[in-house]
């Protein structure tokens, strides 16, 4: 049966090639969608885990510093103890002076100098160093800005002294890390405004009008605006699986139709029906596996050029091929029914019978 299946694939090699390419394109989109959802779910944890703090103190009623515009009084920092550090976070615009004047939307994160150095030193720095002055910043590599480049952050000229990795939020918005005072000047035009405070241990009684959240809670809340986008991508992934099933199922069904007389002859020769079913199922599985292999190669070429970051989970290289095999077997069920219904008597009928 293995040889029979292989010979049939060789005989119909052009059709098989077309189906493998089509299935590969569809499954490469499955890989990219999976990597995109994984990136959405991962990215807010990158920055919250980099900032060395166990607890965040926010304005009561706000969801998080990356999605809400709440502020807390600077006096709250003094009430939280010696380990409390003020933070200023908000959206801003960055303009490259050597390129298009169109601003790049960024998330500005202002930290005190000691906390800033500690944060940049926790494995997120790809090139350069941590900011050490009020006119220096680091920015995520997705912004395509180089170390040493002069940029404008809001209305102030800055020098990029470092490029970070895995520091984006809200589906790819690059994070700018800078001195607390610089962030306050650009976001609020006042050094009396902070959006949060970070502490090592949760206070027994947070200051009036504030709430306490862990870093993981902050990250989870940052995902809330993306929930509908993630659901939409998951829906599209479901449709892609349906298309994959239709493509593979169609070619298996057509193959079974064309080989129905062959199956009848084999049945007349005493070949068990089970062996014929295995041969057709094996054909569907081989096409699915070849399509999955093609998809792996395509996604590796497309992912670096994708407009948004793609973080491919290692499990995808197992689950998607396995899913393709399952889908191929289900989709090939109609072809299997044709094989199961093959009547040995038809092997002795004439060509026009």
C-alpha cells in the first residue's frame, strides 16, 4: 500500500504540487496568526518584568498605566515607604531628524535614574547603554532607530543611547525609556505629576484614592484593549483551517473518484478493504505533512517582514502539523467512503459500464 500510494502521488505530481503549495500558503498564515497572538499575549509582560518592582500603586479606578490616564499625587510616594519609586507613563510622538518627519507613536516610560539603569540592565538591552542624562533615551528596536541618532521626543531633542528588545505594548507600540523628569516634561509639562509608583512590598493600607496591583495584573490589564483583536484573529484561524480542509479533502476525493476502478480490481484480487482505506488516508496525511513543511519555510521568510512583531511559540511547529494531519483525515472522509463502497464486480465491466 505504501508503494501504491507513492506511485499515485507521482502520477498526479502536478496536482499534488499545486495542492501542497496552496495548503502551505494557508498554513503559513496559520503560523503567522499564531505567532501574532502569542506576541500580543507576551509583550506587556516584557516591560513589567523588566522593571524591578513587585507592586504597582495606581489611581483608583484605572485599569493600568499603559492604558489609562490616571495620576496619583507625588505625596503618595512618601507614604509608601523608602522603597517606593515614582513612575510617569504616557503616549507620545518621536520624530527622526534624518528620515521622514512623520512622528512615530511611542509609549514613554519615565523612571528615576537608579531604577532606569536597573531596568535597562535586566536583559532587554540589545545595543548601547542606559540613559544617564535628561536628553538621552533608549527605544525598542521595532522603531528602527539607531544608537547615536538624534531624534525629537515631543518638543525636545534627544539622543538615542540604547536600543532595547521585547519592549513594546498595545500591539507593537515601541517603548521609550528615559529619565523621570524628561518624561514628566514631555507628557505633562510639569514635574509634579506621576502616573504610578512601584514598591517592593504591598502597603498594608495604600494611600487614599489609590489601588495596588502586581506586575502580572498590570500586564494582563494591558491586554484588555486587544481582546477583540485577538478574538478576530482566532476566528480567522478557524476559517483558515476550514479552507485547508476543503483543499486537501477535494484532492483526496477527486483521487478516490479517479481510482475507483483500480480499487475495484484490487478488491477482486483479494485486497482487504482496510488496506485500501489506509492507502487513501496515507495520501491525505502525506499531502498535509508536505503542506506543513512548506508552511514552515514560508513563515520563516515572511515573519521578519511582517508589519507587526511575530513571536512564534515552539509548540506551533508541533501542533499545526498535527492539526493538519487531523484535518486531512477528516476532510478525506468522503474519499474514504468512495473506497469503502468499491464493488469488486465492477472490475470486470467494460470501460463504458
